[in-house]
């Protein structure tokens, strides 16, 4: 019974940070995908920056698309319109298995040490 208790505790301990990180990463990715960037370079830099910030996940299938914004008419007399563009990111989240495995091994050592002491 004691072994089962520690096993369940270990599973909850290991999965909880990863699940929390996934929720947090998904929120950050959604926010990033809704942003409009002035140039392709800025969009790519922001995507790579977010990917490096994530502890248990990585961005994959990063695509940067050019989006045409609504035209602004200069004046009533001049029929020429001023078209503006922005860049938006689309990407997918993928779990970083190596980081998760490292976290599991680190947690496992902690749990074993705790189990021996008690």
C-alpha cells in the first residue's frame, strides 16, 4: 500500500508540471499567433524566442504568412489606396520528450530518496 501511495504521488508530481506547462505554452502560442508583425524577420525572431522559453515543449511547423490589411484611402480626390501588410505566425506545439524524460529522472531520484528516508 505504501508503494502504491508513492507511485501515485510520483505520477501526479511528474505529470502536473508538464500539464501546467502545456496549458501555459498553448496560451502563449495563441497570443503569438494573433500578433501582427511589421516584417518577416521580427515574426521569425518572436517564434524562436518563444520556442526557447518553453521548458517541456517546442514549436514545430512554424509558418510565417504575409497578410494584407484593409486599405486606407488617402483622399476622396485621389483614388489611389495605400495597402499595408503585416506578418503572422502559425505553429504547432510538440512535447520535448528529452526535457520531460530528464524531469522524470530527476523526480524519480527525489522520490526514491524520500522513500528511503521515510
